[in-house]
């Protein structure tokens, strides 16, 4: 099987080198919580109806779920995305990095599934990864019911959710054919990744200390830190990726995206990275920023170029 390389060069979008940053739009009061409450009465599905592995109770925060945003039948193309909101592995920014993103994906004909994954301090690794892997298996197992192409199921994540998405893309399996649970017979590899200002490395000098502490605790084993520094885990089977970051991100340094892009390029994995000179962390789709709001359009173009938005033939 021939691998077609489609590795884009680093793209700088916006003001030229040395230009003063444009005035930032007024920040919004984004809401985050360990429990996803952004979707009203929209249909949701528990990942484990009988209880998640290692669950510490039966409260909403103990019961990871997917909220469904199925693309309209008239425009659905068969692609699907599991959306992982950010929040430092302590909360979930489920409105602007979940609901709004799912609604945007629907306009592309892509069905979206917003993931409520378990977070710290109540849950640490491997609970979030188990939830993301289960989400992909679940969507793949329901592909026929939801008119989804099982070979076009991706994952999208912001900030710490980007770390979770990248972890899922570098730590996956092909399912267990002998599993009693039919969902566990499905593979957990995402077919593509979209990573927005992601946490990537847990190693110095540009690790995001808050995300690492929430996921791994105060004194994690060095081997675990290395295992979850995803730039060190890339192989030729890592899924293609689109990355977006800002050069002056004061919360999660842009080097997190740069090192992952370089690792993908070295492994021959198709990847595209867009770095904007200016912009604060956590903007979501950035609807109030005339420059950063271009990233969803760039992402849609990449998805189209990768053949992921082609309407499935019945």
C-alpha cells in the first residue's frame, strides 16, 4: 500500500514578522464544569450503561457519555468526529469547545459526538483515555445505525482535550475479536485528528503543568510522563492530523504543536499545521476574532483535500 505524503510546511497566518499584535476582541466568559450540561435535551449515549471501568460512583461525572449531533440527512457525507473539549483535565469547556464545534461540523455534513470524559482530581490516567477509546469503538459499532462510514471516524480536541485526542491517536488497538462486549471488538484508532492549541508534551521545558498534574498527580513516574508525551509516540500508523496554534499562546506554548508536527513529518504521516502570530489560548472557533476565525475554514479545506468530506455512495 502506497502512502501519499501530504505534509504541509509551517504556515504563518496574519500579520508579518515584527508587526504589533492587533487588539484582542473582548474575552468571553467561557463556562466549564466536570459535567457536560451544554446540550439541553439532545440525545446522549452512555459509553458504559452498566458503569465505566474504575467508576467511583454513579453521579453524572462518573458516567462518561457522548452527545449526538448527527448531520442532516440531506447533507450528511458519512464522516464523523468525536469532539473532546478542553479544561486542563479538570473541567470540560463543553459550550465553546463542544456544542459550538459540533454545530459547525454538522454544517460540513459531518456527524459530531461530544465526549464527556472523566477528569481529575476524581479520575486520573487511564480513565480519560479509556473513555476516548470507548467513544471511538462505540461510534464505529453504530456506524450502520447512524449512517457513518466506519473508515472516516476522526477525533478533535482542544487544549487538554487535544492531548487526549493525540493520546488516542498514538495509543490505540484494533479491538479484541473474542470480546464478549461487541463494542470492544471494534478498533479504537481514529482515522484522522484535528488538534487545536493542544497540550502535547508532559516533559520540560514546555509541558502544561496543570494538565499533567490533573491527569498524573504530583509525582508521576518518568516512564509514564514519557509515554504520555505524544510527540515521542508517533509511528507510521498515527492518523493524519490538522493542527492549529498561536505563536504567543501564554498557557500552552506553541512548541507543543511544533514538536508533534515534526514527529508526524518524520514518520511520513500527512499533517498540516497553521500557526497564527497572535491570539490567546482557549478561543474555540474564535468567532469574534477576524484572523483566528479563519482556522475552521482552513480545517474544512484540509478535510476536503483529504477526501474526508466526500459523500458516501449508498
